[in-house]
């Protein structure tokens, strides 16, 4: 319908782990290390089950998988988070291909960006310190919402903070859990599968990489869907 068509995204809403930054290897390394210390066994297949999940859900999964229900998911989260934050604080972040260039294109085109992650504030702040100030106008961390992805609350909170309608926004995600959250909020979701496949769904399209995308090409994606 013409009254909902927009030629420019009202905002671009970015997932962090696996979409903006190539941090999944850091999380997986931390999982193997912690689970080894706890006397359990781990696998890449198990690790892939955690991609996109809330940290507490991931903590519960780990404890159930290794039979250590005597420990709390929150304790597991604290151990993993400390390991990943320590690494990010002492090493340059490896960004996903095309991510920084797309951020720069959005900035040049006046499209505000929000960072919307299941990771906690301490990790997001460590990551944001490696980006130019103002790269993200808003950021929403996993410990700042009552219901994490796949619930739409994280993306709805970002849209409220930006003063925009999710219907006119584009969400960038690398996991099915995150894509479901973006779609539930009403946004167009651009899925960039990385470690796990993402099924097709209404108002969702897939690209192999962010490399080669810019604000204009993303705007055309949104216009295509809203013009139907």
C-alpha cells in the first residue's frame, strides 16, 4: 500500500554476534574450555544449537547437555561472558565481511542504526569502544529486556528508542532466532546465514554476505516488499 511504502529505511537494526562481528568462534572456544573444566564433553553440533539463543537459555542447554544441573545457567553465562569480553578487550574485533562498509553507507545516507543483541551490556560496550562514536544511535543488550529473541521485544525496544516504526526498518540477522524476532516486530529481515541455515519466511530475504550491499540496495529491498 502506498501509505506504508518508504524509499529509505527508517532505521537499520543490527544483530551483533555473527552478523556484525565474527564472535561465534570466541563463544564456541569459551564453551569448550568451560565444559572441559566441568568434566563434560562438547561438540560443534551442540555449539550450533546455541546460535542466536538468549544467554540464559544457552546456559540451561549446556548444563542439561553435560548433566550438571547442580549449577545455575546464570553462573555459566558469567563464565562464558567473562572469557569473551576479556578477549574482545585485548584483541581487535574481527568484523563480518562488508559489515563496516555497510555501516558507513548507512551513515552517509542518514539511516540511523541500532545494535540489538542477545549479548549483555558489558560485551556490547566493549565492542562499541572499537567503533567510531555514534556508529549506533541506540543499542539494546540481552540483559536489558525481559523477553529475548525470538520475542520481538528487543527490536521493538530499539524502534521505540529511535522513534520509528519497525514496519519501515530493516533487521540484519544471522540466526533463525533473531530473524523470528525481527519478523515478529514487523520489520523486513535480511538474513545472512553463517553457521546455521535459516528457513524462508514472509518479509524475509537471504543474502550470502553483507559485502557489496549499501544503503541504496537495502532501500530497494524494503521498497520491493512494501510495494507489493
